[in-house]
């Protein structure tokens, strides 16, 4: 994985964002897409749709992973807003879903893990990694 020097200079102190960026890339690493797969039979529209779905999956993975690691989703959401402001609105981005969709995926994935964790805690109270027996 690669994180650029300029990115680190600007955001290196934002641990929540760094965790989110890395988690997004980890999402690509655990993708179901076959490495070296032959996609030559797909049209450009199909390839871009596949890519958007892949990016959405990585966003969902990031939302879940940053919750599990104890980070906030807001840093990634704010970053997506900042990127959107700098984007040339006249040139559509085919690689990603729109910013609102990506933000919703991150929020929902984070919130889902939070609900699962809270529900599990109610049924199986843990402390320091051990089940509490009373």
C-alpha cells in the first residue's frame, strides 16, 4: 500500500483518517475479485460499474474496520467532502459512486458494527477480552 508524502504532510496527524484510508485499501486486498482475472469481455460501462462496486465494497469494509479499531467515521466522511469540493464538476467520475453514496456506505457500515457490538455486549458481557461470569 502507498500513502503519498503530500497526503501525510497534510493529514499525518489525523489518526482517524489514516486508519480509514488504510482500512479502505485493506478492503481492496480482501476483495472477491479474482487477481489477474480476464475482464476483456466487459464493456467500458460494465468495467466502470464493476469498479464502482469494488470501491463501494472497500468503503464498507473501511467503515466496519475503523469501528472495530476504535476510530471515528467522520474523518473519512469529512475527507470525502474535501475531495468533492476540489473535483472539477464538469468532468464526471466514473470510478466511484457519488460522494453522498460513499458517505452513506461508510456511515452505515460503521453504525452496523456498533449495533452488533452493543447487542453482543448485552448478551455476552466481555471485559478485557474475557467473558464475565457472575
